[in-house]
């Protein structure tokens, strides 16, 4: 077998031309495509990674907001419970206060009713006692009962200051002094009354006598400027007024 250098040279040249053509028209474009595709893949991977990071960050933000919402909701629930508890406590206190007020009013009204009933019973008792005393005194009254009241009149006039006695009788000479007794006085009794009164009020004293059974016992002396009362009717009336005054609420 003969080796032909020309044939080898041509084949080598053809091989180099083929390699150059493949390099220029196949390997280089394919390499560019692969590089571009690799770049696109890297870009896509970077975007995917960025999106993943964004998604993770969004997830964290959502979890934070959810935690904040949960905290706010819990806070609102706690505030609502506290407000409801405060309002319930306030309602209980108001109800308790209203109940105490009603009890106080009822107790006060009951006390007033008891006091009114007690006052009414007391007044009836006093009125009954007064009526009984008056009836008893009327039944026991006799003409001789007027005489002790003369002693009371004389004792009162003796203890009366001279100035007051002068005022009492300043116009007695010009006017008449009326002596009213529960029972008519006899001539001797009238003379005794006139004598005792004249010693203390003046000898020129003009006296008239009259009778009023309503006095029960005793006398009423009517002067020009004053009235002296020494009788059981006025004493009973005064005692009844004092009872009422003592029982008035302070």
C-alpha cells in the first residue's frame, strides 16, 4: 500500500475546513444558545428565589399582622369583659343603693306611721283622760270649792310687783273689775272676795260678780287691761297643750 501525501494533505485540509465550519456555524451558535439559555435559567432561578424570598417575607408579614390582629382582638375582648364587669358591678351597686333607699323609705314611712298612730293614740288617751277628769271635777264640784281659789288669787297679787299691780289697777276706779266664778257666790263670800281684793287693789275698786259653770271650779278676773285665770277648765286646757307640745318631734 502506497501512502499518498497529497491525499493525506487534502483530507487534513478537508478535516480542518469541516472543524472550522462546525466551529463557526454549529458549535459557536450552539454555545451561544446554551450560554443564553443558561443565563435565562439563572435569571429564572434568581427571580424564583426573589419570589420565594418575597413570599416568605409576605408570609412573615401576614403572620405578624395576624398576631397583631389576634392581640388586638384579645385586647378588645379583655376590654369588653372589663367594661361588662364594671357595668355589671355598677348595676349591682345601683340596685343595692336603690334597694337600700327603698328600705330606708319604707322604714321611714313605717316609723312615721307608727309615730302618727302613737300620736293619735296619745291624743285620744289625753282627750279621754281630760274628759274623765273634767267629768269627775264637775261631779265633785260644790260651791265651797271656789274658796280655795281666792287664796290663790290673793297669793298671786301679794307676789306681784307693785309696778305691775299699779298697771293692773290703773283705771280700776273708772271701770269695773268682773269676777267670774264657776258657781254663784253668796253675799258673805262676795263680801270676803271684795274685802281681800280691795286691800290689794284699792278700796275704791268696783267689782261685779258672775257665774260660769264651764269653768268647773275657780275664777276668771277680767281687768281693764288684763285677765287673770285661776280655774280648772283653763288648767286642763293648758295641761293638754303642754302634752301636745312635749310630744312634738324635735
